[in-house]
C-alpha cells in the first residue's frame, strides 16, 4: 500500500525527508506565512476603508442609562455623568460605580466600588479609571475644559 | 506534518479572502446587513495568523501522537472506502460538538476559546478569529479515539479541515435564514449568530459544527428570535484591541485567581467560566436564572397591577 504509507508518514519528522526537503519546507512555510500576512493587511485595510461600522452617536445621559440597563439590568442607577467627548460615562448605584466606555463602535462596561471611581486621579482634562480586570484594565473619562469636575471633583476638591 | 493528499483549509484560503471582500462589498454597496470595524477586523485576522503559528509549533507533537496511536489501531479502515467517510463525517461532527461544548462550559478550555467570541461583531473575519492555545490545552486529543478505532490520521485531518471550512460561511449577518429543511438539519448563519450572542436568552447554545442535530438531541438548541436581536461578544466585553490582552486575558485571570486562592485551583481551572468559591461572580447559569426571574417578574407585573 504505497499510497497509505505516504499518507501515514509524518514527513516533517522523517530524517531522510528533512535532509532532502527540510529547507524547502521551511521556505514554503515562510512564504505561506508572508503571503498570509500581506493578505491580512489588505483585508484589514479594505475593512477599515469601507467605513461600514455600527453607527454610534456620542453618549448622553439617556443613552448611557440605556446601555447600562442593557448590560446590568438589575442595577438601579442614581446619577450619571457623561464625559466631554461622549465616549464614556460614570454612574452611581449605591456604593457601586458603573463605568461604560467606547471600544471601537461598541461599549464595554465595568463596575467598581464608587469610592475607587471618584478617587481616580484627575490629570489635566482626563481621568483614568482603573479596574482589577485583565480584559479591561482601564477606562478614560474626558473632562470638559474648565467645567465642573464632578463626580471626580468631589474628592479632588 | 502528515502528508495530505488534499488539504481543505489551504485549498479554501483564496475562497476565504474572496468571500470577506464580497461581504464587505455587499455591506458597502448592496445594503446587506454587514458591519465591519477596522481594528476589530485587524484583531480577528491577526489571531487567525497567530493560530497558524500555534499549529506549526504543535504539529510535530500532534502528528507523532496520532501516528503512535494509529500504530495500535483496532480496525482496518481504508481511505478509499466511501462508507468510512460517511461514518467519519458523523463521528467527527459529534466529537466537535462535545469538544466545543466543553470549551464553553469549563474555564480552562474557555480561556482558549474565548478569543473566538470576544469580537462585538459577527462577520467573516470573526470566523478567522481563532484561539492561540487550543492545541496547547489538548483540544485535539478526543479525535485520537477515532484514530485508535482505525481511521487513518490523514482522514481525521482532512475531515477536520472540511468542518472548519464549512464553519467559515456561517459567520455572517448578511444571510438571514436558509430554507427550512436546511435550518432543521445543518448549522446555519442564524443558528451560529445565536451561538455568538451575549443576550442571556442565548447563552451556551448551538455548539454545532456542521450538523445542528446534536444541539437538538442534547437540549442546547435555541432558535434566533426577531424580538430579541442578537448582541455579539462576551458577557463582559473587552476594553480594547491590544492583541495580547485579547488573546490571553482569561489565562491571566485564571493565574491571578489561582495565585490569590491556590486551594481552589481545580475550581478555577475546571469550573464553569465565572465560577468562584463564594459564588460572588456570575456564570452563564446564574445570568440565565436572573434573566428568567426578571422575565417572570415583568410578565407578572401587569397582572399584579390589576
């Protein structure tokens, strides 16, 4: 059964094959890898240039509440602060803080103790809120220049 | 490497590229329901490339193991027997169902598989968003049973490739429904949208590879509904596109949990995703239970008001 034997031989581990074809095999893999990498760059560029993302309007209080209601339906939101760019929002729910922030054309939402949220360091016009979550280590909240810095100002003041 | 007379995946790569371009064109110019976000597509495609590196690195171990097992096979099965391909088609798809289901229900395998679900989009690049560690965590091992039974390793690799190629086209929103008979038997874009959903109703459903019959048989089938449009991604969506975080965030989470509480290591590894010793985190089961209770409450509310 020569055909079966050929099928069953692990060609890349056979010493005679490696001696005869090893370099060619490595070269074939490198070529295939390089061509795949080029194809990826082309496809990702076409995907970006096509400009067909989800349409997401800048956040306002109502839309922020709607996102939180979708993500955390059992959370009762007391107050919401939306950032200057409409890309993030912070909500208070008892002792819990809820932070939502734009990721591409979608959102990510994380909870943290309210005391930690309001203590996030204010640097210039931005606040970086950190989470203990390797999937979403931080969110950025943009403050309006010269405006009220609540809720962060409550602590910073 | 096992010398294949036919490699379905390599053969299909030009088709993959053409179909992605076609899907983008359909979304751009023909108003098909197609959504692409540049960084998301880039991340998905890079993970696809990373998956091929993983395969290349693991190939020696896997091929050697397959051949060793085959040297102890029980029955003599030839690649030229047509019925052997029919049996393998069902056996391979059955194993895929259970491996896939385990990938969702046990955290160690979810840590690898989560990559494929972490996009908030559902398009053909999502199909290529493949895990970087599924071979490392041994998700190929169950197929050794078929080799031990007597199926030549090349047959297994080819059938696996056929299954993967089939599963490419079902990652799209552009196709709403297939004919009823097809939806009844085969995995389709509609069934697979449910599988990629993060809505509580749809969690942990439709694990099928090619045939949806396994989900129907084992109680994991859920139909897509127009009154509950699918939201894609994972229960807690990722906070960015950093490829290393996308690929390894769940592994980092597992290691952090074990470091914090080593006596619960087995639970952290083999419990369902979201498991914690004190029950303070949410699993799919608790999310679904809360959702059911909420639906029941809301349905009862008008009656109570009367």
